[in-house]
């Protein structure tokens, strides 16, 4: 059995960047079985309804993981353009005390811009690990504008899940480092796969959720 929408609890949290919102998807039998919290931030071009965040929120509660989907203040305010990285970091820092309040280890994660935020703040906030979904290694067509330092500087165990055809950085472009990387074949930046590839969204999301599910137990 996986968590349903009726199991979810939405909480608004004041931050230095404005009100943020956390949608809690509790682990099954949370009182007895919850082992950790996976906090997931969204990207600069969308919210918590992206396919990868939805897939993880559906799959992980059955494995003792409470998923916290974090909406940044700019998104809660209805704005269409994300603010500067330092403002995103301020919003993330502001929700952290609420994320750790259950008393469980917290894995900081997110997709795209949310992955960058998690990487930049993991060490200072005391995150157990970082999950980076679609890490934007560089702007499309601009490999010289590398953001590798953010990924390499997390200071904690890190898993990157990257689409094989992500224009923000294909798996082969990632530098060596103390992190794990799982490729979603044919996936773009949002893990969409073309029909001609012979793959499906279900298969792509299965690769993603299987990789995360296998990685998390080693953090406990």
C-alpha cells in the first residue's frame, strides 16, 4: 500500500524569504516504521507535481520514508520566475527546523534548482545526505559555466539521478567525485523519454525510484 492524497498534511512555514509550504507524505505505520525524512525541493520551472517528485512520494512511504515536498516562497506567492540562488537558500534554511522536528535523519533533495539548493546547504544544516535529481551541471550549451563545485562540495553522501539526454549535463559530463550517479536512459531534464527510444515514463520512474530505494538504507 502506498500513501494516498488523503494521507497528506500541508503545513505553511514562515521563512526569511516569505511563507513556504511543506506537503508531508508520511511513511506507512509512521509511528513504528518511519526511519528518515526525505525533503524534496522543486525546480525553477515547476512545482512539486513534477513526475520525479510524484513518483518518489508514491513509492517511498512503503519503505519507511516520510517524504516532505517543499514549495519555495516564490512558488507559494504565485510568482512565475524563481529568485536568485541566495534567496532560494534562505527559503530552504527557513523550513529546515520544521523538517527536523520529527526527530528523524533528514536527507536533503530536490530537482534541478532544488538540487543545487540541497547541495549548497547540506553541510551547514546537518543533512544526512543529498539526493540530486536532474542536477543542472551547466546551462544548456554552456559547459564552461560548470556548477560542479556545488555538487562536489556537499560534504555528505550524495546520489545524482540524471537523464541520459539532459541538456543541462549528460551523465558522461559529470566529473569524478565522491558521489553516486544513476542514469535514466534517454531521459531529458525532466526525465521524459521519447517514444522512439522504446522506453516509457513508467520504466524511467522505476529506474529512479529503485535507485533511491536501494541507496537510502545505507544512510541509516
